[in-house]
C-alpha cells in the first residue's frame, strides 16, 4: 500500500455539533485526554482557565465566556490520527461554523439528556444534511436526571429526521446511574464517577446473563435484560452504510464530565467514521488518493497570536500530500507560491509542519492574497465548491470618530471581511461602509477589533437595510438596465460582487416581481 493510502486511511476529520451547554467543550477535552494529547489533572474550573490561556485570543471572549473562533486540534488515537475542528458555540458566529462543517468528513452530535434536541442542533443538522455528513451521537449528562432514553431517540428521529441505532444503552440515570450496556459486545461498563483529569474505567461485566450483574445491579439487572430486549426490537440495527450516507446515526450514552462512556464513543468513532472521501470540484471529482496535492481554504483567522499580528488561512488537504517547501498553485490568482512555513495545530501548540495528508488541516500565513474558498493545487485548474456565504440579516453603518483614520478603517474592515467575520457592502451611491452580519455580536466584535488591531475608533449605527441579495443575470443588457434603475439600492461586497440592499422585505419582493430575469440570491457560493 502506498504511503499516501496508508496515511489517508488513518485520518478522521470531524467537528462536534451541539447546542451551547450540552457539553461540547467538556467532551472535546476528554477526547484529547483519551487521545493522550494532553495530560490533565484538576477540576473543570482549572481546565477552563487553562483552555482560555492557550486557545482564546480575544479579551471579549474571555469576558463573555464564549468561544468566538474555531480552532483545530490533531491527536493520535490508536492507529488513527484524529483532526478535531472546533466550532464557535454562539449562534451569532454560525457562518464560521457552517464553513468549518464543509471541511470535515463527519460530525459528532452532543445532546443533553435533560434537554433533548435544541434549536442550534436543528440548524447545524440542516447544514450537515446539505453534504450528507455522517453523524455519530453522544447523549450526555447521564449523571443527572434526564429524559427517558427511548424518548430521546424518538425525538432525534422525529425532529432531526435521522434514524437512531443505539450502540450503548444507559443503566439508570442521575443518582441511579449504574453504567452503560454495549449492545455490540453485550458488555456492561459500570459507572464510577471521576471528576477531573484521570482516566479510570469501572468494572466490565461480559454477557447479559452474567450472574455478576445481579450482584451489582440487584433488581435493576432484570429490568436491564427486559429493556435491552425491548430496545433491540424497537430500534434500528447498526447499519454502517446507512450511517455513511447520513441516514442513520449510531447513538452512545455517557457523561463527559465523568469520562464515562467516552472511551466507547472514541473507539467506535475511529472504527466507524469515514476516512477522507472524494470531493467535488467544479471540474471533476477528486479522490483523496490522487497523488497530486489539492486543498481549499475554509477559514481565515486574524491575529491568533496578538504578539505576531498574523493572519492564518486554514486549509483542508483534500488529495496528495503537503511537504514543507513545496510549490502550490493558487488557482484563483493564477500564481505559483512556495510554502515552507505552513503550521499545524497539535493540541495546544502550533508548530511548523513537515508533511500533511488528506484530511489534515494546515495553516498558511496570509498576507492578503488568500480568501475563503480559494483552491490550491499542484498545477491543475481546480475549484472546490460548496463553501457558502449567507446573506446577512443585520446591517450597520460604520462611522469613524476620527475622519482622518479612513484608510485604516477601510483596511481593517476589508481584512475582517476576508476572514468572513462580517461582510462589507459599499453602496454605489455614496462612500458609506455598511457591515452585514448574521448576529449582533459580530458587530461588537468588529468594533472591538477595529480598535484593538487597527487603532480605529468607530461606532456602528442603524441603517435602513433589512436584507441583501446577490444579483446575477445572464443577460448583460438587462443587468445594465437594472443597474441604472436600482442604482439607489445597489452595492458591491468585499469581493466586488453586485448586491441588492433592500430597505424592507416588501421592497425585495417587488423588485423580484419587477425583474423576473434577474436572480436575487440569498447565498453566494465561493
Ligand atoms: P458547551 O461547550 O457545549 O457549551 O458545554 P460545556 O462543555 O462548557 O458544558 C456546559 C456545562 O455542562 C458545564 O457546566 C459542564 O461542566 C457541564 N457538563 C458537561 N458534561 C457534563 C456531564 O456529563 N454531567 C454534568 N452533570 N454536567 C456536565 P457549567 O456549570 O456551565 O460550567 P463549570 O462551571 O462546571 O465549568
């Protein structure tokens, strides 16, 4: 087997999707712990402080206790190499999350056993469905009283429209939590609470008829036997092909904070989750085992390290391999560049990467030439597809406190847009800068960063725009007519694409009626 094939088959690149507070951060940390990427002791509180010190770079984030930016962690697990792409939990940064999900091969969904399916989970699931991303499910917080396990599965099936195949099953819950039963191996894993950073596994009892079960579970042993029979009859069997197609999700139960059920989850994850899969480009389907290198940029993050003031473009390697010093073609601008200082993200530190394989994420230093959606190859004219920009829902005009800082403002705003942190629109009729975002918090972050990173004191104020649509028309003459008639409402985005800024929804409907041959697009694919 070629080195390329060997390496890519070891790769598992995924993201965790969940509603805030379901336990994503806690689970991430336990995965790193089980993977041996970090050695940790101490309490959750201590962990949170340490976590902030290493991966969070913005004061605001610390103040608010939310993770604004996503990051990447790589760690070995068994024979596998796991790439975990973190996503911001706060919904105001959902665009970033959507784009990150285009760079993974599968997802892990975390559900709070007391709360069931929540709103953010529904949205993220919709995004996963666009690419039929395979999903593994972890029902968390079993150490607390929650809802009946069958009830939770019903809700997942109904609301998220995906079949559930339980792989482990809880024995009791809350104070009565005794363990989980593995339906594949018929093994009971007894629960023992372990807070903090130690890996300690409870006793394992093999076989459902094992008399030892009666000793430790008492009356609950027979209850368990009955329940397992019921579960086997009432739920879907584990069908890995259906999982790979995104139609069925294997479900695990546990308690992340107690390291409980996490090992079962991780073992199964490495076994079931797909290695890098072929990906569509505008030109052809690219197989990860193609010898020639290719990859695309799904995220740009500025000033990750305030002392360096750098911007990093995150690239997902899709085929071939990266080796330090190699030449890559930056397809959009038609230039060949030599890359010798790409970085990798191992647990809590970044270092220079010598080689990378399909599924890996590498960071390129960006001096303004790289945009989200850019494809890099070993020469071929390819363009990876499916990285979306969403029409913002909220708009603000940026107003400078010191008019002499206009240049710095423009530079700052354009760089924030390159990152996809906000979108900028420049009306054709005047020199305004209008920011567009999906969530209000994005404006606050923009103003905060303009001040901290570009030395620009700006305020954002209300502007009468309620929605935006990218304008496309095959008929050049018609487009020119439209430009004249709709001049008042037209603007250019950060990439000089034409956008219609509608003051009201009604105005947009009228424009759509009046110009049936013009397309008004709510997403722009890069
Ligand atoms: P998130 O990233 O999805 O937002 O969730 P996070 O891991 O931060 O967890 C949210 C809260 O749920 C945290 O409590 C965390 O300790 C708790 N938690 C996570 N897993 C479990 C579990 O298995 N059982 C129980 N009982 N709780 C769990 P917090 O009070 O918000 O934070 P902290 O003060 O404990 O750090």
